[in-house]
C-alpha cells in the first residue's frame, strides 16, 4: 500500500528558457541538467537547436514540479542536477535521483510518477509522489 505524499505541477514558458540559453549558453544548461541529460541535450541541439531548447524546458518544468511534490522547493537536498528525468524501456518518463536527494527520498520511501509535454511556447509537467505505508 502507498499513499499520496505530494502533487506538483509546472508550466514553463519555452521562450524564457530560450532567452536564458541564448544569454548564458551551456553554463545555463549545465546548471539544470544531469550529465546524462546533458548528453541528450547536446545531441538534440546539434541536430535541431529548437528541439534542444524544448528538451531543456521540459526538464526544467519536471524538476520544478517534483520539488513542489516533495514539499522542498529548490532547497537542499533538492538540487537541479540530483533530480534527473530518465526514460523507462517503453519511453515513459521517470524520475532518477542522485546523491543526498536520493538518500532523502529513499529514507521516506518516496516514489514519483511524472508526465510531461510541450507545445508551441510552453512546456508542462505533472508529478505525483507516493509514499509507501508501513
């Protein structure tokens, strides 16, 4: 059995992410993305620059929604790079945690479910975090 620990949602203006990317370049992306996400971002950006910006915006949105669902916002142990958006074998997005954030979530027996989307100027995400009941 499990219970809902928290729910988070976020909508992100892709134009704002594009402006930050254009101003700060890769330094901005490296602040938001894990190493694995950076590899995907670089590959997508090299082939289709707009697709890279959309990728960055969806990851930004998911991490914001996750931080809301766990009730921490963007404060320790929640960090941009310790929260990664991965893919399950069938393509479904999933949250992959690292470092102190993983330790914190594991200690609370938290499990996250995520949905993300982007369209024209916006990226949106929805995260439900469950907690295992004793």
